C-alpha cells in the first residue's frame, strides 16, 4: 500500500525514510511554487551535510514509494503535479 509522507523540520525522519525506501520518490517543495520530483537515490535530495527540511516549511520533502500516489497528493495540495528532475 502506498503511503505519502511530508517532512518539515524532521531531518532524522527524512533520512530514515530515504534509507528505507531507496526505490521511492521525493518531491522537493520550496515556497509552495517550486515542486521537483526526484528518485530517492537522486544526489539532489540526499546531499551529505545538508539540512533538507526546515522548521518554517519553506522547504519540505514529500515522499512516497508510489509515483502516481505522490503526484496525486502533490497536485491536491499545491494545485499542480511536480516537475521531473533533469538528472
């Protein structure tokens, strides 16, 4: 069963999710307008030494093991699907 989880100010939880779901998907969301879809293994969403989630929710990660479920969740919340990562 697909689950979708949003991480805001939860770096430990986010990194644990990445480790448990290497075949999953991550949407990098900033300011509610920047929505970029990545694979969980993408170098842009797992940079060592970088904090990826912020307490003010300006930058969050939305994660799922199912791309279609993630697209629907993001579209319902932000009004459009995420743009795919170029790498």
